[in-house]
């Protein structure tokens, strides 16, 4: 496992209190970086355990900034895009289990699938769909995910 960033449990009052992270690239002018995808779940603790323990996502943030509000942010290993699990944030309310087909791109799909199976995730068989390989799985709430391997990107 790589060196994980510590979970942030407090929101700093001053931006200067946030330690610099050299792994975060700058945001060049004119770019649109997708960095956070809300995942609709029923039970945040159950989902957090699935993503952290079964999939190996790093828990970046777990905060309760106000009564009835909780925000958990997790990042897949090596990814610049994270997911967020929330409650009490009306702008992010979605029906539980409705997220479909998020892709986790991997360099070796058999190895990635085996690692997830070893961690207890229920990942389907690898399918070759015209030279691109896929293996599907769902989270405990029914949101669907896909491992994707494109051989030319290795």
C-alpha cells in the first residue's frame, strides 16, 4: 500500500493551516478537472468501510461541519478524482444506488480483480469487449462500478 494521507476530521479556519501536498498538481488556466463524484448511499459508515476496506480507497476527509451534516471523501489509489459520501447536503441528494458505470482504469485487470476479490469485493469475471477488458461490481447500495483495462495504455 502507498503512503496514505491522514484523514482530515476538522475543517481548518484558515487556508494557511492546510499543509501543502506536493502530489496535488496545480490547476492550469483553462482546465476543467473532474475531482469529486458524489456516490448516493444509505449508510455512510457501511459505504466508507466498503470503499476503504474492500477497494483500498484512501479516506481523505470525514467531517461533520454542522448538525445533521456529514461529508466523507475517499480517493482510489493513484487517482486524481475522489468520491464523496454525504448526508444533510440537499444539493447532493440522489436516490440511493442510482450511480451507474463509474470506471476504475487499471494496468492489469486480472491482477486488480484478484486483489479486490482477496479484499472481499464481489467482482464479476473479466469480459473482453473488442479489445477493452471489463470486470463489473457493485457497492452495498447497488451503485455499479467497472474495472477497465485498455492494453495500449500500459
